[in-house]
C-alpha cells in the first residue's frame, strides 16, 4: 500500500482508460463496487509487481493472479472475486488497453489456406460492442418462474479448475490399458461432469417461484435440477446458456490477408496478452 505522506505520490500511475461495465453496476452486493457518478470505471496501468504476479503458474491456475491484477488496476472494485460474469471480459480488456493502448495485434490461422496472418484489433471499439444479458426477466415453465443471476468470478474460476481436473482424468484414461478399470474411471469422470454442470446451473439460479412460495435455498434448487423432467432441465440449461452467450465477446470476423477467405475466430485474453 502506498504511503500517504510520500512526496513522490504525484508521480504515481494514473488512470489510462475509463470503461462502462456491461452490467452497469447491477447485480452487485453493497461494498463490492464503488461505481462513479458517470458510471465510467477508471483503469490503471499495471505495475512491475502485477507483471510478476501474472507470471506465477500457481497464481494463474487458482485464479488469484487475475484477482490481484484487477485489485491493483481497478481500485473501484473492492472484491475482484465477486465480479459478475457480465463484466469480467470488459475489465480484462480495459486492463490490456491501459497497459498497451487501444490497438492490439493478434495472429490467426486461416482455415482455408492455413496461413498465419497478423491482424489489428481495436480494444476500445470491442468494449463498445459488449452487451449484457437480460437477467431481470424470469423464465416461465408451466407454473414455475425461474430467476437467473450472473455467476461471480469466484464461481467461474472454481468451475474452470473443475473442468481442468476432469480433462486430466480423461487424458489419463487414454493411457489406461485395463479395459474394466478404464470403463469404471470413465463412468466416474462422466458423473463428475454432471455434478459440475448441476453445481454451475444451481449457482446461476437466484430463485424458483411456485404459485405458493419462492425457493432460494441452493440445496433445494440443486435437488430440483437433479429430479425434474429432462425437458424442463434442458429448457433451464439452454436459457442460462443463452444469457451467458449474450454477454460473451462475439467471435472476430477476419478476412485472410493471403487468400481473402472470410471466417470467424473466438477471442480470449491470455495472461501473456498483458505483457506489451
């Protein structure tokens, strides 16, 4: 923490970028986000300590590196783990823009001619195109009303770790020579996939309202998802997926510099993208 009486304080870093959060500050508990009056959140450039932190493998794996980076570069966010899923991409893009400017160069492999080309990307323009999912509208199924909520960064990170661990299990299965043992381990892995999916979907539901009561107890909601009709479950799952997709960064539209083939490529920021 900086010393208040430091005579060099006037030379400390200053905000380099201001962004509007896709969520507009909605769905946050008090004390998590200090939203400016103009709703433009200041983003500071990275420090040398931030760069070291984001290069630490363990910190990257458990998510603490990104949490520390956000805490440092976006001081208006008091608890990075509580950032909702609608805002995390916008915040990371803002930090990247503060670190290296609004323009970013990416490489892309054309699926038609397989030539790797370099393309310019304007991060600020991308921020302006991001839109939030409509989490205010309830999903109605028969006489049930289901209210969804965006997941927090903590919940997203826990799910990501769970997915990585499951992927490791499937990778190890390829090395297993005992057919019976491989079958058993495969069933166990598939069970874990289902459990993780149910956990995520449970977390994404704020409440379920029946004609007589409103249920927000997570254990009851989880029990319902495990025992409801498959059609009902699929409807709930797909609706949540659509809400998530509305907020996600849309694939980049690229015209190959070599053969002029038009194609799309998903865009994600990796830890190395912050080093410029």
